[in-house]
């Protein structure tokens, strides 16, 4: 059975919605749009429930912008929606995803996996360092990462994965893609991936609704970023990133 799919899309991004809905006409499972969170629309109490400034200062090198917070809140809503349903897993896409020809075959193969898993990323870096790998379908391999990549444009999440993430990531202090790299903080979250990727990024990804601009980081931010990266490196070494199903 093909799992349900949600795509995250801001109300104002009509062009992105049209692009991804056209691609998803050929998806074999149920498709729903998940309205993305516009952070400023949330009440101060809801913002404080979801995002912790003190946690941010402790684990990340700079405050999150509203776009990052809204993006994270949208993924939290997707995980909540899965747990509120009777489904065992859900495909989650951001609206700049570009579905590749093997997409449907890869999703069906993931749904048939026997060994337990929490999340399977559908996109990664062009060259991944993997710890282990096994054939999934066709030329696609299921991989266990040496270091989990940060991209969140598309993944499949299981009920166990959604439960672990919701239990440990409310409130949050890092961007969602960075938080997933610290998987051991979520009850040994089991994150795998597929190589080659099952999705890419379309041309709209060049203009993000998350970032409003960039400034050169201050010296203190550079030092905090170094410490965060060192914490990631040590954590990966201690906990051995990713475990692919056999």
C-alpha cells in the first residue's frame, strides 16, 4: 500500500503549489496540502510553546529567523497529523521538491521494509559518506549515513519516528534540518536515506521564503558555530550515526 503524502506550502506561494500538484497527479497514494505556518500569525503563547530562546542560545550559534521557526512548526504539524491518523507512515515534501522518475517505486519499496526505521530521507548531498548500504529497488540503495545530511525537502517518516521527534523537539532551538543531524537526542532516532536521491529541487528553491537575507557572522557567532559543529562531530562519533534496515 502506498503511504499518504503531504506537501508543505505557504498560502501565498501559489506558483509552487501549482508546480508540485502537477507532479503529484501521478502519485499513487493520498495527497494533501499542509498549509505552512506563518510564524507571525501564531500567538505569543504558541510561539513560546514551540520555540525556546534559552535552548537556542545553548545549542545553536544564532537566533532563528521567523521563516526557520515557521518551517519547523510546519514539520511538527506534519508529524502530529501522522500520529492523529491510522497510517503507519507518511511522505512529507516541501513545495520546492522535484520528483524524479523513480519516486513512486522508491516510496513503495520503503513501505515494504521489514526492519524498523524512523525516517528515510529522499534527498541528500551529491556525494554521501555511508556507513552501510543495501539494495532497495532497481539501482536505488538504502543507506546508513556516516553523518546525516541536513536537507528536509522530502522524507518518509514512520509513526515511531514522528512520536520520537514530537517527544524531544518541542520546544526547538535549532532549524529542523540541523536538529535531525543530532538524531541521538531523540531517543536514538533511526534515520536512513536513499542513493541516488528520489527527489531534487526545482527552480523555485533558489528563492526561499525562510531567509530574508544574510549578514556576515560576528566573531562570537563563528565561535559558537565551531562549538556546535564540534558537538555534532563528537556526537556522531559516540553514537554511530544512522542504522539502515538490513
